[in-house]
C-alpha cells in the first residue's frame, strides 16, 4: 500500500525541529501542541477576529436601487452582474481545492486548523452570493452559468483549473523535488493567482460603489470578503515560503521564472476581465486604472513569495489598503438583518460592534 499522508502517524515522539510541512514522518496530524508554525496560528486567529455572516448586512437599500430601473445605468448593472458571476462560482472552486487537494498533502496540524477555518470562510462567501441573488432577485441560472457563458470569466477559471490538474490526480504524491515543485506551482495558482490577483479587480469595482454609498450592502459584503481573502493570501504566501525554505532544491531560476510567467499571464487575464466588466469608464473608474492597480498588486504578490517584482506600477487606489485594514467594529453600517425568511426582511438598528476584537 502506498504511503497516505492524510493519516500519517509517526512511530515515535516527534521533535518540533524535525517537523516539515511536506513529507514529514515527524508530523502527527492529531497533535497540535507544541506548535512549530506560529504564523499558521496567527492567521487562524485573524480569521476568527474577522468573523461575519452575510445576513448581518442590510440589503434593503440595495434592493430598492436594483429594482428601480432609473437608479443604475446599464454599464453599472453589467459591472455588478459580471462580478457576481465571477465570484459566485470562484468561491466554491477555492473551497473544493482546499478540501479535496490541499488538506490531503498538508498534514501539519496548525496548518490544517487554518485550512479548516479557511474552508468555513469560503462557505460563508458562497453563502453571500446565495443571499445576494436571493435578496436582489437575480436569476440564478444566469449568474451561476456566467463562468461558462462569459469568455473573460471562463478564461480565468480555466487558467486556475488547468494550473492545478497535476495535483488533483489521486495518485499524486509530494515526494521528490519535481513533485514538490508541482505542488508549490499549484499553490501559487490557488493562493497568489486566484485569491491574490483574480479577486482584486472585482474588489476595486465593487468597493467603488460602496465609497459612493450606492449598492452599499453588496459593497460591504465584498469588503468583508476582501478582508478574509487578504488573510487567505497571507497564509498561502507563508505556506509557499516555508515549503521553499524547507526544500531549497525546488527554488531554481527556471522554477522562479515559471511562477513569474504564470503571474504575468494572470495579470493579462485580469485586465481582459476588467475591460469586459467595464467597457466604458464609470464612477471615476476605468479599465486602464484598474490594470495599473493589478500590476501594482502583482508586484506585491511576487515580492511576498520572494520573487522579483516586474511592473513597478504605482497604486492608483491607495484607499484599497485602508479598506483591507479596517476593523469590523469601525465599519459604518448601522443596521443588520435579524431575520430573513422567504424574501421578508426584518431589521433592527443594533450595531454588531465587537469591542473585544483584537487589532491586526
Ligand atoms: Fe473566498
Ligand atoms: Mn479565499
């Protein structure tokens, strides 16, 4: 029988110094203390501090705006729908990747604890689009098929799916330098490209509505998702860096060049998606400014995983970094839904502020 990393139990008491993220006989997946990777624990706690559910966000004004034919232009509706179309299926793609692929190979218990937390957050994000479709009365057949009917969305999804084909093979193992490279290559696809680049044009577009206090409920949902995703990206980057440090043989010039090329291709796909969402400038936004932003964040992602930056772009939206750092209790929404049943909304005006939430 082949070695199954999911259930590896070491034969003798293990030392922290012998533990590795991958292929470690010293790792007992059921023994979380003493912990080796403190960063995994920190990301877990940040995730818990950001806890939210979509029903906390008041959608009443959004419903009025969406149903009023004069309140939004055709271009504004297109932008919102395209982003709903991309995110609604991308969130479950990420959740499936974590549960079906990553969890099996990452046996370290503090990393697994984070993966469980992240999987839950992806379930909350998936729930957000159910809630938004439901409250706004969007056609689910339309929204949930956009990953196949809209070419610029399909190309992003296909890029990530193709990038992860090798490790989805049930016989894939992380033994040996080449397999570790395949694994890290795919981690870059999941964390850096999907969660770190492909979500960010959408975040800028949807948060621009929020800044104008229009479709602010949907905007707040995206703001909460953005904050979660920035932790997912940080965990993924620490995971990639730690695997690379523990397996220095993988980090060749050729491998680094491949990863950089993938990120550059992702930037172009994200630009194509942006032009499709936003064919004409609206709300002081245009596709070229967002392209500049995508290049700016791509450089940050490259540096975060110890690759050289390529674009030297400047950030046209410095307010985006403020949004990422905004604590939940500082959020400006005043009301929350206390009950949501078959389209009937009841509200109270209690703030969900949590003064005990630690700062990031
Ligand atoms: Fe997500
Ligand atoms: Mn995520």
